């Protein structure tokens, strides 16, 4: 009998499909971007490439207990779709809301799931992007061309969360879990759980797990600021009693929240110690004056130098007050077989350790970019308004706000993209990129963020990969929604910063 060699056959590469606009990501930004294209640029062909098997972005990939927004849904929701639920919402509620937007506007037919993009290459000769993707279900290579690339993928690396290296981790006999990779079958009933970290994820996990766990401990190296309040907005409830139309309710509440948010941010800059006193007072109101607030809840940094998580109905602090949860502020010396030894000498016993220690940034989705055959190094570009980049044509990136809801900027950038596309159609131009004006060439070039203003660790770890900003407003992401909402609609598309061809 003759031996027959088995030859692996790769699926053939399909012919490239062409679209006017290719949207990367079917999360909150991508779905919103699709809506704006349909409404403001009728007749524009588009496709959304999403590497996951469903829409939602973070609200789909993160499965840990109690996952919820840390921004209110009146502003995290879209301006065009009224939010009618509680302001702090669960992931399931947010995805239901997004699903309604998709269904009501026929967006689903434009989404291609399981598509991981590897490379995007711009040609000035053809005035097109060529995007290479892989169908992660079949292994099939797919090619797409487009006139405009709309980057709506956010900045999370959804494949892997950030976990520091601690001595002795290999010795730990229990389960160690990062919230981004939560096991669906995890049973923590009666277990001793230690959650490392004190950001929004930890503040969500701990009250959600406290009822079933034997005991849950929040282990933090240093404290974090929190705000508390009812998971309700009184003016919204009042307006609904008066039978006011939901679109009006939505808009009125959005304006109230954004105004108060801007005022609070300014107050953090003008009188940080008074704000600190107010924030600590909220915690003291639940935990009492005998609790060591200074040690566990008084950060060294100024309020709003890092994101302040909202704790609805003070559930985190109520769990601590009840004894079901506790806080330890210390540093890790090493892991042991049964838990964690701290630098103070204290040992925390644990059956389960949750590393709520943050995430890795994914600059431009981890995609390799080229312009006319030359690789793009984003750290060598300068940003225009945090959404376009010098030397990179026909591309806009949605990067939201740190101190306000992401979607406020996603909606605003959506308007800009549509206005830009319509301007190019009217003027008969096919290519646009930004470049420094003559008067900008001597400006100071700085990192993407001002670390004295806002300095979360995930950003600092990736700062060397991010685009640069200038010391002029047009060449930075100002993080200032209150002013940008007035400025963005007036951005002059004939300004010399825009180069058309």
C-alpha cells in the first residue's frame, strides 16, 4: 500500500470587498458611529469588523459578578436614544440598550463578527485603505478596502488583563483569576476571597460577591477616592411623574449631569482639599468615625488625578460595615500556598485571589499600520484634537473622556466624521490628513497626557506607545467636554491644518 502525504490546505483568500467606511469595533463607539453614518451620510456604504462573537465590547467580554457602569447611563448612553433605567446600569442592561439601537436602525446586517484585523495599509495612489483580517472561526483570510477608516475599538486589550509579577505566585494552591477572564462556573460560596486592587472593578466585584463568599478582602497598596449616592436621579423621576416626553427627560438630565460634572472637575482643581473632605465624609457617613478612614480611603493624590468610581447606594461600604467585607492597605511580600504574606508580616488566607489590577492598553487595536509602504509609529505622530494624527490620512480614532462618559465624545466625534465625509464629497476630494500649520511648528510637543493632571497606571505604562500632543488646544485631547461640545461643531474644515487631495 502506498503512503499518501497529507497536505494542509489553507482556505483561499477572498477577493477584497470595498466599502466607503470601515468601522473597527462593535462596542459603544462603533454602534454609535454606524448610527451617525446612516443618519448624516445617507448612501454611505460601511462595514463593522468585530473580533468578538457578539456586540458590546467591554460589556460583552467582561463577565465578572456585578459588572456595571461607573458612569451614569444618561450620558454613557447615546444622545439619540433615551435611557429609561437606573443611572448606574448592569452590563446586561447596557447590552439590551445597545441591542435596541442595532435592531431599530438595521445596523446588525453591517456587522461581521469573529474578524480580527492584522494589518491596515494606506495607498496614496488609490486613495484607499486595504485591511487584512482573519475570520477566527474558520481561519479564513479576508481583505477589505475602504475610503475611510473609523477606529472605534476603544483601548482595552481584551485578550489579557494586567497582573503584576509577585514573588511566590507559583506556590499559591488556590485559584487566581483576573476579572477579564472570569470562569463562568466559579463557585465562591463560603470561600475566603482576596481582591487585589481598589479601582472601579474591585468596587463592583466586592459587594456582588460578599453575600455568598465566606469573607472577601479588598487588598490595596494605596487608597482610592469614591463617591456615593442613590442609584436614581430625582429630576428624572419628577419629570416622568409629569408625563414629560422621554427625549426631553434624557436631554435635560444629560445637561444637568454634564454641567455638574464640569463644575465638580473645576472644584477639584480650585479647592482639592475641600473636595477631599467631602469625599471622605461620604465614606465616614457609612463606616463611622471609629473606622480608619485616613489609612484606607484617603489617597495621596489630588481628587480627579485618577478616575473616581461612583458607588451606588454605598453598597461597597455597607458590605464593609456589615463585616462581610474588609479592607487591608499594605504591600505584597510574597504569595504562600494558602494566601498572601504582606510586608507588614500579616498573612491573608485565601481560597481565591482576584487580581483586579487593571488592563493593558491596546493602541489602535494592536493593528499594524502602513502609509505608502512605511510603518506607522504612533508615538511619532501628533494628534489633532485627540482623533486624527499627522501623516495618517483618512483615519479618525474615538478616544473618550476620563472624567466624563466615553459616549459623550463618541457622539461628538461621530458628528465630526460625518461632517468631514460630507465636506470631502462636496469638494470632490478623496484624501485628508492633518499637518502642523506654519505657526504650530515651534510649539512644544508633549506626551499624550499631562501626568500631573491625570495619571492612571494603565496610561503611564503605555505612554511611550501613544501619539504626542502639542501645547495648543487643536493639537491635544483636552479632556474638556464642557468646552469641546461648543467647539467641535465649529471646527473649520477649511483650516490649513487639514490637507486635502
